[in-house]
C-alpha cells in the first residue's frame, strides 16, 4: 500500500512540473510576440530625426509627419515602414547617392463629437483608432525603422526623435 501511495505522489509531482513548464513556455511565447528583434548595429547612420503634427484647413483634418534622414553603406538596403507613437507609417524612401530620406505621414479626420454631461447624448462618438497589433513598446520620442537586406527583414530602434512646431495649413 505504501508503494502505491509513493507512486501516486511521484506521478502527481511530475504532472505538476509538466504543467508549470507548459505555462512558463506559453508565458515566454506570449511576451516575445510584443517585441520584434531589434538590431544593435544597422548598416546605416541617422543624421536627422524629427516629426511634427499638422492641422489642415478643414475642421477636424489633422495628422503627423515623421522624417528620418541618414546615409548607408550597402546598396542592397530597402526601407518599408516606420513604427512611431503606436502607428505604422508606410514610407517611400528618397535615395540620393549614399544618403536617404524617409517620410511617413498619417492623417486623420476627426468629425465633430457630441460632448455632454449625459452619456446618452454622446452615443455615436467613435474612439480614435490605434493599431491593435503594434509590435513594439516605445516611448513617445522613439521610433523603429523596418528595413531589409537581400529580402531579410530587420528592425532598428531610434531614440530622441525631435518634435517640431505644429504646422497649420490654410
């Protein structure tokens, strides 16, 4: 009888250990999904990094423009996106010799909102849309550049992106 209880105890301990191992593995997988692999050394240098908010002539028309300027060493380099302030900006790089300029623009039209002390009167207001699957945890002045070399995708984090004055268009 003692032998039977001992076997059950060992089996129970092994089952608990396997369950803990599975939860730990699941935890690691879930936490690694939020952050992509960011390179420590990129094949380019950043010389200018700034952004500005802009307001259009029509009511509710506004957005953000980010600009990154630099130079590179390899000819097989391609740029596709900038991740900044919880948004993904598509970029079309401007290449001039060994230097590049990346400009990302995001615009949003904010329609009039019903503001009231009564929640029923505010029915129909829509919250701002934010990319739900934003892959990076960034500070407000940090950005990540998505680039590729020979088809292999890499990410480079940029810090201290300077905010310029808001531009008001007529």
